[in-house]
């Protein structure tokens, strides 16, 4: 209860979101330190990134980062289309954004296929690995 004793404290919105995300984490990853930091989860995410950065050149890291950012943006764009009445975003601009981002990803893939096929396979392997981890450890219902 709060100071007046009439109603309980409400959880802050970011805390509610965090608690929902924690429940979706595999139990082993959600172990926390005294300060409530999911340290195993951080280690699991940091080690592959560290190894990737240590054993790849700057061009590979830039290509992976660019493709990942563009794919994330393309993935968020349908939500923008769905919410366009609330956000007042123009359908044509969102559609053009999806088209241009898709063209950019395609260009990067073609470039890597022609110049650095091993890099392209490495990046694809990382995406497949991440999807497998999601399928194996996620508590979400997968459609």
C-alpha cells in the first residue's frame, strides 16, 4: 500500500516490460546477481560477439552490422504500417522505406557473394545459429 494506505504501488512500465521479458528467458539465462543483473545472459550474448569481432575483419563486421540493422528495420516496418493511423505515417513512405532497405540488403548480399562468399556464409551461419537458439530456448509460442 502507498502512504495513504488506499491502493498498492503500481509497477513502473519499464519494470513491467522487464519482468515479461525475464519470463520469456530460459531459466538458466535468468539467474541474477545481488544487483539483479542477469549475468549468465550477458555472458552468453557477449562471448559470441567478442569472438566474432576478434576473428573477423572490419569489412565483415560492418557488413554484418549493416545487414542486421536493415533486417531489424524491415522487421519493424510492418508494425509502422499497422499503426500508421496513430503515428500518422504515410503508407507510401513506409512502403518506400521497406523497398529501399530490401534493395540495400540485396545489394550487400550480391556484393558479398561476388567478393567474399565465406563471409556471406559466416553471416548466414550466425543468423541460423540465433534462430536455432530461439527455437530451442524460447518460452514463447512459435507459430
